[in-house]
C-alpha cells in the first residue's frame, strides 16, 4: 500500500478533529450494558433490528484486512515473520477507527488481534479505550488476559481457540472464562468451514478443524455460557465474493442469542440478503469491501442502511 493510498484511506474516514473526552472513567461494572443503553433509547427496537457490526483487524500493530485462511504461524513463531495475504493496510490507527464508530453510534464492533505481539495488544487496548463499552475484542484471549481488556474499555471478549481445544469444547476453560468476566461479557466465536453438508468450527487462525458442528444442538448448549455468537464464514472471509447464505440461514434458524455473521459481504444487496436469509435475526460485519478499508462500498451507505433497520422495525 502506497503512502498516497494510506492518505486516501485516512481522508475517507472523516476522522474527528479531537479524541472524545469524558468517557474513560466508565466503571468496569457498568461497561457490559453500556453499549446497549447508549446505542439506542428504545431497547425493544434494537432487540429486533438487524445491525451492522464494524471491525478493526490488527496485525503486527497495524490495521489490516486479511484474506481468511491465509494467516498461519511462521516457522520461527515470530509475528514479524508471518506473511498472510493482505487486502488492505493503513497507517491510520486503531483508535481513530474506534472514534469513527463512536461518532456514528455504531456499537458492538469487533477488534481482532491477528498476531501475538506487543504492538498488536497495545493497538487493541487503544481502540477499546477510545470507545469505552462500544467494542468487543478477541484474538488469543484467555481467562488470564481477559479482564485487562475489559478494564481498558471492551464491552465483551471474544474467544475461540482457548475454549475449543483438541477438537472439542474444553469445559474447564469455558467455566474459567465465564468466572473471570461473566457470561454477559463473553462472545464465543464459532467461525467455521463447510465439510460435506455441515459446518464445523475451525480454530487456531482457522487452520485446525474441530468435531463441533455449528448446528442447533451446539448453539443451544453454548448459549447458556455466553452473551453472543460471532461466526466468520471462513470459506468466503476477506474475498469479497458474496456471503455464504446457507450458513446465514442456519444461524437465523438455530441461534437462541444474538449472532453476528462475517464473510464476503460486498454490497448493500448482500446486507439485504443477510437480513432475509437470517430472518432478520442475524447481524452483519463488513470489512474488506468498505471504502475505509480500500474497497468500493461506501462506509456512509452502510451506516445509513444500519440506521434504516431501526426505522423499519418501528414502522
């Protein structure tokens, strides 16, 4: 990515003139419900409106968009030796993206730490601190590392590999993370790939298959331990080739708690497809397709679509 392209990305962001003040003092006890209260005054509307969930993906301390399935551990185990296929990279900070989402009232976005290095951890901390109660954070989170993220401003922590180990649910670890942060601050990532007629959870940067199907039984069992599900359709993630509508349909049919789908969305028509296929029960993340991440879909149009969903359910 050239400096001119980075400058263009920063212009598209319409970044605020200054960092908002006065919100860093939110108490940890109140952050879990802050996002819901602040996002809308009418909880009944928001309980039924499909939402756009933004993202901030961080690799080696920088905001990037990476093609799903291409991020693998390097032979020497060092983050700076990893060479995933990257759609977009910018010098604009994670905190500036967070401020943009805060400005536009877009809550419940995902900050994902894609590499295990101090720069990435600090960038994630900066993002959630810039938008207290407005963002969830995941990527290598454990029961031991979760609370500092909550204390920094994250509304929830997102877990996959820590909980799904050796091909199955590690109940001891699941109980440990629930004890550490509370069910109401936990999002379980059921990112999956299709094999045969079923979808299976994949872990460890989406490289390891588990035996866990993303189906009604699994979602019912796990829903008692968490507040939300996040599901990346790994087969289409980062490719801007359209959504996995069959996966969305299953999520809408089977999830008893809020669920967000991510993967392949490239247009407003795709957002409408998620709304229809998910029976207006599945939220949607858009990443690589957005103009603020180097794509063609205007971020402002997605925000307008997001706001329109509230009006539709009020009608």
